[in-house]
């Protein structure tokens, strides 16, 4: 074993020992992407679940064993995958229409699919158009295929083993009935419906509810193919579990006692956002969660375990302390909860221990930003990897020099950027002083423009770090090759936090999926990085 890697006996004493033994305590290399960013001429203008099948095969051929995905939960018309309407439901927008059960039996549906695929040429995802097209198609498909499929043993089993899906389907029904208004603007009899009223409503809206359940069955059916392929190939799927949930969600509508609705989560002012950030998501009532045995979280993670092998814990410091902002007040007027700092570690460790104990997925924490050292010490005790972005790993309390990547703790994930940050090329262009300092720390020449050779060197530095995980956005590898990246580096960014922009979350790769997996120089680069 490499001198920087801990002995296996070290992992045997961690709360995550079971998960580590399942994944393996050796270096893992992978790619990260938003599923929506895949460009496939046979898709509907957005990446789809089954597009992951050839990507899994490609990753195995180049020696990579992890694919990390942004959240896949149903976020409705909101392009942000972190703004889910359900902690459980998958988003229908990612369905591969031509592979739906029995779709080939209906020629009219095949013609519709061919028309929908014509909206594939746009540089960015036309989210609203894609969503509209798919909703229209799925309604037609349901009217034809449901009579055949609802008696299938697989369909009956899905309904029986996913008790959450009825409530979700009722919520989606009312979103349609009330023209996408949030639940707090629905009539009082529905907004504040008691359990008996809920059951009566399900009977009244049976056909509409069956439609949404049927669509979820299709989503999970396609994902099962992805999971089975990954298992067969020995590839690990890494999901993303957002810490928070949309205020307008079935979870908040029906489980309000688990949330503190007088506050919105956010972030305090920092060097990047002088006014702080107002996210709008409600914060958890952890006391109520604990009294309920953390059942909501356990159900969420146990479902995710059927989808993924590894999960990213978004904003992991938020389990220890969360920036709570009184509703509709500026973010800088918020404060941390719990207010008593001495309670932070105890609260976070208790919650994370619960999460580890209730599922078999290996957790990896997103611990970027202002994270107290005691939080990172807690993650080490629990065996939870943190995240290290090369450009931000510096001796901030000292001379601000860059930390040698070989010295990174093994319990970590190394990357050169995130979906919320500038890409490597953007960073190099927009922050030349930092870039020069980083290059100088490695003894490299520092060209004004990030050239392909230097780009390779930085990726190699990332994949050679002391971390056990080395995972980068796929566009970071594509960016080495001029023909695989957009001409304007700004077009390679996924999201700019704190700003509501039409560009956010609509990124698409310049090359098609086929062009990516058949590009021989790219494959050679990838193979060279995991040696």
C-alpha cells in the first residue's frame, strides 16, 4: 500500500467500516456530471437515464470506476436539481422515451418521439420546452400503455414497496390542478388536509394519481437497468443527496412539524458574497426529527441505497450548524442554529451516525467553505471523506501557500472544480495571480493561457493526490481538447451560486455522447491519469 494510504485495519474501527469494505480502500477515479448535460441525437434535448449505459462501459474501458451525478429528484419546472419537490421521486424529464415499456406497440408514439428528438440542436438545454414535450407525450403514453402495464407483477410490486409514491402523486396532481401554485396557496381544505381527507382525495383523483405513479414506475424501471449495468461492470454510482428540500414539496406539505418554516436556510456573508446567500429552503426541526426516530431521513437514504453505491452529503456542515434567516429578511440578518456553539459537534455527529447506520452507501461530505476544524475532525472519526478542491487547499492561517497534494488526507476526494465553481480554464483566465502561485509551487512554467499540456499536468496532479477518491467534472477532461470544449470557456460553467440566471443548470457538452466515448486521444488521457 502507498505510504500515504492508511492500513486497512484503520478502517475496521470506523463507523463506516462496512461501507468502506464494500467499496474498497484503494484509490478510485471517476467523472462527475449533470445527467442533463449529455448530448445524444436520439434523446429529447436533455441527457436521459439510459444514456448512462454507454458511459458506464466507457468508464470501465479507461480504468475509471465511479460516476458521480448531480441530484435526480423531481424538481418540476425548476432547473436546479437541488430544489426538489420530493425527497424520493425521480424526475420524469430524464426518461428515455424510446425505451419505455411496450412503447413499440404504438406507432403514433414512435412518431411523437421522432418529432421530440428534433429539439436536440440547441447549445444549452431548453428545459421548459423539453419538460413540456415530455409531459404531453407521457400523458398520451399513459392512456395507451397503462391498461397493459398496471397488472404487471413488477408494477404491482413497485406500488406495494414504495408507500411514498401515493402522497407524491397526490401532490403532483394538485400542482397541476392549481396551475403550479405552491401548496400554501391551495384551498385550506387541501392545504391543511388531515389523514382521512387525504385518503378521500386520493379516491377522488384516482386517475390523475395513477398517472404520476405510473411515470415513477417508468423512472425507477429505467434506473434499475442503469444500476444493474453498473453492478455488472463493477462501477460505483455516486448520488447527490441535497441537505435541504424545497419549501414547495410534498415532504413539507405533509410533514410540516419536521421543519422550521419561520426561517429560510442560507449562508453568511463571506469573501465571495458580501451580502450572504438566501436559499429559501426551510430548515429542519431536528428535535422533532429525533422524536420521530429520524424516520423521514432513514426512508430517504434507504431508497437512495437502491439507486447508488456512494452518496455525496451536500453542505455537510449544515448538519452541525445551519445559517437560519427570518423569512424574507436579508441573508446577513441570519444566525447559526443551534445558537450554542457547544452543541454543534454533538448534533452533527448524532445525525451523521444515524445516516451511516441506516444504509449501506459510503458517504462523502461536501465540506467546502468556512468549516470549523472540529467538524472535519468529526468526519475523520466517522470515516467520512471530505472534499478538496486544489485551488482552495492552501495554508490560509499561514503564508497562504498551496498545500502539497501528496499530503492530502486519504479520507478525502480531490477535484479541480465543482458544479458551483469556475472551471479550471475559467479560474486560470480570471485569477492569474492565484494560477501563477499554484504553478510556481509545482515548478511549472506559467503561460498566460492554460494550454493543453498544463491542463493535463493539473489533472494528473489531482489524480495523484493522497486522496482515495479523484473525481472531476467530465468537461474538465474534455477541456484539454479544443474540439471537445465550447469556444468560450464561460459556456462550460454549470451554475453561478447566489444568482438567478437562465444559464444556470442548462449546460450541455459540446460533443455528443458518441463523440466522447470514441475519442481516442481523450481515452488515452483518461487512462494515463489513473496509473
